[in-house]
């Protein structure tokens, strides 16, 4: 039973990260102006000037990142050794 829960946590964490990176493609379109650095060009979720929809999307993405890490760590903690 514990193995199934750990596997479910790993799957949920993976899905959260996949959703995060899918939304990153949409966030590029919500940036106001061109990215100021090459790092912002490669990682669109870094701070910058966004439309109001882009700010909401970025907050959602930050939540997905935290949720993904929580699920992955929980799956690691409860997985049988």
C-alpha cells in the first residue's frame, strides 16, 4: 500500500512539473517587451514585466513548482527502501 502511495506521489510531482514547463511556453507570449537578458530568454518564468494575465500565470507556475517538489520529496520519504 505504501509503495502505491509513493508511486502516486512521484506521478503527481511529475505531472506538476510537466504542466509547469507546458505553461512556460504560454508565459513567453505574456512578457511585455523583449527579455532584458539571455537568461530571461531561456527561462521565461524569471521576474520581469508581464501583462496581468502573465502575472497570474507566473504565480500559478510558482505554485506548481512548489507542489511538484512537495510531491516528489513526499514520494521519496515514504518509498520503501
